[in-house]
């Protein structure tokens, strides 16, 4: 499955910038993204700034899921430059943990990265903002499309917890000792709808 | 998301009962259950066609059992 649609991110002056949302990013496109992101990331690391997910190898991940129809890489691109990537699973995935949704299907977000020039761990002023929110919206929309009613789960890296808890208003389900002691967050159907309503106009 | 097409499906009472039960249990529409089943079937069928076998595993009991697929 590959779907492209016109979306918008915001630049440093909060002006809308036309972008393309891609659902079904190919391995070649992931490789190009890694090649694009790596020099900037290395320069940041030489300056003493390292993101919590700097060890993630997106090319390896993309190859590992190639041909598996139940994994999808989504990306948001401005011109030829990818501004963020997200990898989700939507079949044979973990099921919901919230007591009101226990055992129900959800879209599980495995990884999310923004381009290093958009990453607040690396730069004071991101070049473009909104990529993470837009990609998470896309995963929620996939959950709705599959009949999962917007249910979505993810384990958050420590520095991203604030984003999922305060901006996305996902439910904090606590530390998961079986998953590298990362905190697990979940959208119930109602919270997913609230998130879509809140972020629909100004992502 | 991808465009969808409509079809009519004829089911026996037993099959419809099963679909109702799954729909209720998983809090998904009958359409969503059938779409999920189709996707699972595609994945499993692709493995079986390659000559692989399908197993279930009980982690607590440390038991594995092969599902016989005719």
C-alpha cells in the first residue's frame, strides 16, 4: 500500500509549508533519508548533542519489515527532504492494555523520528515543526480505517514522554519492565478522537 | 486511506453467529473483523505456500502444537 497526500508543516516563523505525507515509504526512500539525516546528526554529536534515539538504524528496520504487509513506514516530506518517519504495526501486534479496552486491537507505533534539524534534543530552533504530530495522526487514522476505533499504543523514550502525555494527551499506563523499562502510552477511542479534533486545524 | 468497494456476503446462521461473537468480543464492526481475517489469511497462506508450518505456543506450559492446515 502506498498513499501520498498533500499536508502542511510549520516553519520556524510558524508559517505553513506545503509537504507530502507518504504512507508506505519504501526501503530506498528510507535509505535516502538516512543518508540525508546522518551528516547533520554527526555534526550535532561532534558538538556534544545526541538524541536519545541516535542509535536507531532506520535502514535496518525498513529491511526487516520488507514484504510484511502488517508493518508500515509513514513519512512526511518537504521537497525531496524527509522531515520525519514513523513505523507502525497493525496486525499480530500487541493489544490494548487500558482496562476499558483490554485485549482489543490497536495500531502499535514502534518508532518515530523527526529529522535531526527538527529535533529539539539537537537544535534550539527546529526548522520545521509538526512532523511528529502529523505522523501520529496518520497512525490514528489507520486505526480508524481498520475498525480499531483509533486505539493506538506505544512505548516512549524518556525525553518524548512529555509530548505523548501533555501534547497528545495519551494515557500513561506506567513503566513496562518487559520493554526496556520504557513508559507505555495508549489512546482509547475517545482520546484518539479528541487528539484528532485538537490537532486537525493546526498540527 | 484506500478506497473501498462494497460486496454482498451470504453466511449461514452459524457463520453469522460467529461473526457477531467476534465483533462483540473485539469491539469491531463485522466488516472490520472480516478485513482483519482476510489480512491474517493472506499472511498465513503466503507462509504455508512457501512450505512453512503453522504452530501455536503456550508460553506458560512451554508447549508447542502444529496447526494442521488441509
